[in-house]
C-alpha cells in the first residue's frame, strides 16, 4: 500500500478462460507492474463455467433471462478463485440481493479506503455486488457478458480506463462495433463501452502483453 491514493480508476476485466493459464498470477502481476498508477478495480469472467451453461442452453433452449442470472451467480465461483490466487489483494463483495445491487456502494468503498490500492495489485470485485436489476440499460440475456458488465462498471465509477484481459490475441485496433461482429467482445458492448476513451484489449498469455484498442 502507498501513502498517496491515485485519483484515476482503471476497471479491468480478467477473462475467465485465463484461469486455465498456468502462468496467470505471474503474468497479471507483471502486467500490472507496467501500468501507470491507478486504482485497479477487477472483475473476473466466467470462462468454462459459463461455456457449459451455453451448451445446456443450446440443447434445451432455456429462458434467456434466467440463464443470464444463473451465469452471473456462477461468477461468484471465479471471484472466489481469484481471491485464492491473490490472497493479499483487497476484495469487495457484500452479499446483497439482485434488486439492490449497484455500483454506489463500491464507489463509496473506494473513496473511503484508508489508503490507496497499490498499483501493483487490484481490488477484486464480486460481480453480483455491483450488477443487478437496477442496470436496466444492459440486456439480461446472452448479449451481455462480463465485457459489457465491465463497461457498465467503468461508466458508473467514472473510470479513466477500461482494460479487457484476454487469452486470445486481438492484433489490431478496430471499432467496438467491429469487435462485436467478430465475436471478440459481446454483442451489447458497442452500446455501453466508454465514449471518452478507447478500450484496451490485452493478450495476457503473450510474454510482451501486446494490446490493441477498441475505438468508441
């Protein structure tokens, strides 16, 4: 921890598939060490857990909204895994119901930190504690994944950066709309990506962490 709190907030989405990357802890720590000082706010995607739900939905054609919230609940598991991988990092995860979930509590938590979140670590945020029925602008179906939830979080916190950490390369800059068409981000993302700055997409499994930008 440092004595001075950086003023900017960086929202980071860690792709759930990266949980299968054996060098994940060292890679993420190394990438963070290269970033400019900021309060890092990190959420974790669902990875293979959510992919299994997609397969069930494809087979049984289940209720889209019900499946959406089942997948959000599964994110509790990947958040818990992140807590084990980085046991010394601070966490935010009050157990509140879906109807009450919003970002205001998280924003107050960040503002009231007695000291800054060190730039070499991140605040691990439970998705269910910040995302719920109050977020009416996002579609509650397969069009929304943690890509768009991270964008919603960045907008709600008035963050200065949004970073998507991915396990597959995305080698060139493009628009958010094109990225959604190619399947690099979810379908809802172009409508909710921050408008004041490009979203950074980082290939975390590559040694040099190549990145590209998604233009609003």
